[in-house]
C-alpha cells in the first residue's frame, strides 16, 4: 500500500479561537486517534491540501512525522471543509499497527463501457459506491476496480463477484448489487382523451293545431 509522509506537530492550542488562529497561520488543526484515546496535532495547510487532492477517494497509509523524529502510521478518518468557501478546516486520523487487522471502507470505481449501454442503449446504475473490508493495514487497497464491459441489459455485478487480493476479507453482503444495466426508458404516448360532443338539439317549434285555432276564434266571439 502506498505511503505518504506528512510533517506534523503536537498541538497545545484547543478551541474554536485557537483553530482559527492556526488556519490564519497556514496550519490545519487535526486529531490523531488510537485505542480509545486521542491527542491534538497540526499539519501544514499546503501539505494537507496536496494530500487530500492527490488521494481523494482512496485509502492511503500516512506516515506522520513529528519534529522530534517520532513516526506514527495512520489512515485518514475524515476531514471537514467550509461549505461556502470550500476551505479545509479540520482533519482526523487514526493510528494503525502493521500487525493488527482493521475494518475500513474502500471506494469502488468502474472501468470500461457496458455493452448493454453502448450497443443496446441501456442505462447503467451504480448502486454501491464502497465496500467494507478487513485486513492488515499494508493490505488495504487504495480502491477497488470492477470491469463492467460485459454487462448486458438485465445483468448485475454483485459484491460476491469481486476478485480482491489475498488476505482481504470482504464484510459487505456478497448479494449486494454494485452495478447493473437496465432497459432504456420508453416514453409512452399519452392517451388521447375522447371529448364528448354535446348533442345539438333543434329548438322545439310549437305549432297550434287546427282545433286549437278554431277554439281560440270561438272564444273571441
């Protein structure tokens, strides 16, 4: 597994005010977790930003190098950014031992173009973006690739279909679908509603019969 070295320092400053001061000084406040405990550290903003940009979406072992020469192996747990300015605010790491197995989530990426999409105009659905695995730290893959080139309409790629390196145990349900190809959506023509045409009734013409006319004449006399 790839390793990247980050220069770090132990951090005495805590609190929101101290964190803002650190960021103004081009340092990112961070926390290193290990075995239920934790202690604060700080990392140069330039190094931290470059690390995140080059390893986004991948699990990468980090060699935390302290000023006194101490080294600690770790994995990044998470990081926070300002939702408006998109500036890096904070990062969390957890220390690892090369002799202890870990449970981590690994990102899944797809390669190739599905035949069901290319030839038959199907729709590719990516249903699972990461899986959980258990292994020693140096066995953790940066990400897991799956080739979807042979997927036809109606076919799926399951977790159980993954071919992962030796010494890695997949904890995610093997029956879960990672990706599938479905038939293209067919737009059905909207049914034409029949408009009821109202009956046109001719106006009733009332005609007086001959007897009625004669009766009227007699009444006038």
